[in-house]
C-alpha cells in the first residue's frame, strides 16, 4: 500500500473513496475491500451461493420480516440452475443486491502460497464475464453489479487488480467471527455448530474496538445436506439481537457508499 501521505482515489459506483487519507472509511486487504466505515453502526449481510440454495426462502422470509436489504453473490452455475430461478426473481423484486461469485467457482490462487496464481488473467476474465452473461438473463447488468465476491473468498492483489481492469471491485468478508464457517460439516476438522458461530458474532461485537461497524458479515445461502444444523435458521434471532444494539443493515453498495 502507498504511504499514508499519498492519496489514491477509488471510484466506486460513482462514489469517491480516498484510500490513505481516511482509513476508517474503507478497509482493504490484498486490494480487496473487507470493511466499510467503522465510525457508523451499519453492516452488510452477504450470502454466497454455488452448489446449494435450500436456505434461500428462509433467508428471504427473515429479511422481509425485518424489512432488511441484503446482498447475494452467486456463481454462474447457480444463476443458470432452474431450481433457483424463482428465488432469484424474488430477491430481485424485493430489491436485494445480486452480484457475481465466478462462473465455475474456480480457485484463483494457492491456499498456502497466496502469491502463486492458479489462473491466467484471460481465464479469470472469461470465467467472470460468463457469470455476468448468466446474470443478464435476469436483467442484471454488469454496471449495476460492480462489487463481487471471489470464489472460496480467496484471492490476492493480482486478482483485485484484474477485477478493476474490467470495471469491478472485489469485496470479501470482514475477519473476526465464524460466520463464514456455516458451510462446514461434522466430518471436517474445522466444523463449527450454529451456536458457536452465533456466539462468535456477539463476542466480536462486544469485545472489539469498533464492534460490527462497517462489517461485511458473510454466510452461505445453502450448505451440504450433511450439515443439518443450518445457521440461516438463526438469522432471525441474530438480526433481532443486533438491532437491539443499534445496528442498521445495508446492501453492500450502500454500505460502501461513504
């Protein structure tokens, strides 16, 4: 990152953010946006989807109950699966944000040597643009969905740079809670049950300096059938608890429009 005295301007959905001048507004990691303004009690609920989407109606119903807008990032395979089409239409009609998550959910860089790319720039670009082609079938244009979440939520600064080259901005979840572990199944070493995940969010909110201000809280719209303890069933009580603490929930594009 450039020295603090240097001002670098990012154009994000017609909103100018100045990196290096006010780090409380936008927090970056490997060039990707991982947190919004830490001075405001606002956060974004984001959901990714690829192979599974069985929690969609439960999530949509809960969001409607609290009149909350959230953000959904799906693979091209998810968008093209006829099973998901009514859900996607309902998300659009209720004005949630819909974005890309790659077409085939490919791994961009090595798990252990993050600087080691597993795709070329052309492979990355072709895959992502194919994702957008499938989104266009629902009337979602690329210029209206400029934020996207990388597959596996794993990337490096090259991927962030390539994203900007095609007019997109990479976003990822804010670290500190176990919300992104809601996909884990009991046979995995990193398995976390829903109560553990829920408590990790409340603990982080209580013990960290800025709480969940500007937080990008990532969950999955569906999980493997082997995980019967679905975290999205706790979304209702989570929203209620955080609202009592004074938090507002925003779409990702609105959260980052500081």
